[in-house]
C-alpha cells in the first residue's frame, strides 16, 4: 500500500484523572491502524472544589498545558485531524462547559462531551480493535477516575452498556479521609461500591444466555497498574506489551489487603506506582475486586486498547473505512434514534414522512440557502423523527417536553453537543423561534451549532407543516428560489388529485415566519397538478 493513502489521526481522551492521546497511522486498505505515539499526563480534573463542584484553576492549568503538548506532538507527526472527547469530570462540573469554550478559544481545539453510555460504546469499539472475541461473550470493565463502565458483547452489537458514578479519583476524594485507611472507612467504602455496582452487574448478567460463561476483560490505568504489580511480584518482570496478561481474583484480594495497610507514601514506594497513582489505587483496586466478586469472575485479562482507540474506530466507521465485523456499528445512530422514538410512542410512519420532507428541503437548498453537510443532515433527520416525542408527556407545550426527553435520552453514536442540537431542533419545530433568553438555546455553547439550529429548525417547521394532517397528503415538493425577486417558491404535488391541501397550505403560511426571517426570502407555496414532473423526496 502506498504511503500517500495512509492517514494519520490523533485521538485525545480528557478524563477525570488523566489526559491521554494516541496518534495512529490508518491503513484504509486493511482496514487497520497502527499506534505511532502515545502521550499521558495526570491532571486530576476530578479533584474538584468541594464547595462548588467546579474544576479548580490548578487542574485547568494542568489540563491546558497537557493539551498544548498533545497538539505539538500531533502536529509534529503530521496528523490530519485531532479528535478529542471529554468524560465525567467535564460533564459534571458546573464550569466544565465554560472551560471547553476557553480551550476552543485559546487552542482552537474542539472537545466533544460524551455521555456515560456513549463512552462505554466507544470503549467496546476500542477493545474490539485489539482483541479477537471469536463470537464468545466478553464482559469488559473500565475503571476511570470518575466512573466505571461495564459492557457485555460478543464481537457484534453490544448486549449491555452501563456507566456508574464510581471511579478511583471520585471515591478517594469523597470517601477516604484516613491514611492508612481505617477499618471502618474501608468497610464503608466496600459496601458503597458493592451497592453502586449491583444494578449494572445484574443488567449485564441478564444479557447472558443460559450456559454462557463470559471472559472478563479489563482496561484503564488502574487495572493495568494492578497487572504490573502482579507481574513484577509473580514473574520478576512486567511484560511488554501488557495486552493479554491475566491475573486472578485471589491474587487481587491479596494486593488489596496489602494496599489498605499502607499509607499513600508507602504505596508510592511500590515499583510501578507513582505518587499520583498511589493516592487513588486503593479505591480503584477495590472497585475491581467487588466487580469481579459480584460477577463471579475468577480471573481478568488485560486489553491495552480502550476509549482513545474506540474514538479512532468510531471515526473510521463514520468515514466508511471499516467494512469487517464492526460494520454493524455504522448504523448505531439510526438505530438509537428509532429505539428512542419507539420508547416514547412516536408514530414512526409520521416521523419518517416529516424526516423525508426535511431532508428533501435540506438537499434542495444546500449550496443556495445553506452550506451544511452530511453531519448536520443526520442531526436534522434525528430531530425530525423525534420532534413529536414530547406528546408522551403532554400535548400542552409538547415541543418543550420533546427537548427534555431527547436531551436526556443518551442517544448512542452522538456527542453531547450533537444531542443538544437535536434536542433544540425538536424544541423549535413549533411556537417561538430560537432566542438567547431560552435556557435550551443557551445550553448550546458553540456558535456553529446555534447557527445549525437557527437554519435547520426553519426547514423542520416547513416539513412539519407539509404533513399537517399526518395522512401523507403531499407527495412531493420542489424548491425554486428566486433571489432576484427575493421569493422562494415551494411547488407542492398532492397525493390525491382532488385534495386542495388547504390545511397544509394554511400551516405553511402559519409557520413560514422563521424561514423568511432566517433566509430573507418570501415563501410562496404553489399547489401543482399531479401531472407535473417533480423530483422525488430524498431518503435517509
């Protein structure tokens, strides 16, 4: 394969404990990727202000320095793109979003917030890129600074995805005050972890078929550190790579029992544990011990690939570079939206009709009224399918209920900003146009995505009006912009020749205000005879 066909990509994971980056060389013909550089800095974003919950100035300064270093490495290796994601610490801190804006302003780096379940999905993709599952069920555990992800899968679609708010940094900050830890505090911490893990582990076990015995896979710095301690003590050396190394629950219990009797300073003297890791290793090890106990797993095997590599795999899927066993993931967004629609009892035939109209308007006006691409088209499709889900709560103000339901649905395959955009598009399919005084609109911290909502909500309003009776009264629409007269003709072909589509035309007239304001054109609907040749509506 020629080198010019290879692509270099960087992925950054802004976690609660550390900022990690991998730089990879993608070989599309295989398809595969090779890691050519790694970078890791412990920044401890999760050690937040105990009074306000905010990220501290010191932690933000450490994070900014680490991100600058990542950018320098990425640039030196000629990476064509850097994809960055942030997880629980940034999601939960009241000043997390303003810090993301600061990073974007100072470094030009856009960091995507992702939900817990989406983090779990990408961890699964990362593990799949580094291990062969052979169709057998595997349980995956990733212990981070702020959360623990549990996943069950067999190499195909994940069976269960969960994210629980227990992590090594979070528990150390919230639960441990003694050094070495007192017996009462240790027992209290153990009981708390067990209580938090019971439900996600029950969900994982419910995903197993009778007679299945999954293999347990561990990712993350905490589990890798425990593996290194084990390997050094049992064999006298740490294997490199660590991928595939296995240790038992019995040996883990011995390590935990020893760690609990040591102070932080004494733990830092253990080979392989630095001062930062020494502070949090006990809480992380106890999470793993309790998870293995509840799962009934006697051993765990290490996988060095996780969220960062999952971000790379997800990018490859999105850009059509993977067509092997991971291909099913390419439609994860579409499936997730449809599952959410079913959950909230949306009439799918109606939602799909509105989506068809919305995409037809999008495609026909692309390049003339707007310059959005495939990514924004997909967000519009999702919003069109889900725009009416608020009826599940109440007909009154259902557009506001739609916003809330979409915003809190953990749609898989989307970043937090994309979910916020879909929710806002659904929110503004009727009533008031987007306004800065609206909290939902202010939650979109990106000017770019506010512009998406401004323009595409205007198109969605027209699409909703075109199926006002929800009976498919209109067969096709053709857009004819006339900039010289500042008019925009909408040629409408009815499904039935004798239908005057009076209600749809009235609804278009009622909803056209946002469109006319946004694009500076007067909307003129024209009811056409069925014999007129009109281009078909685009499909998803």
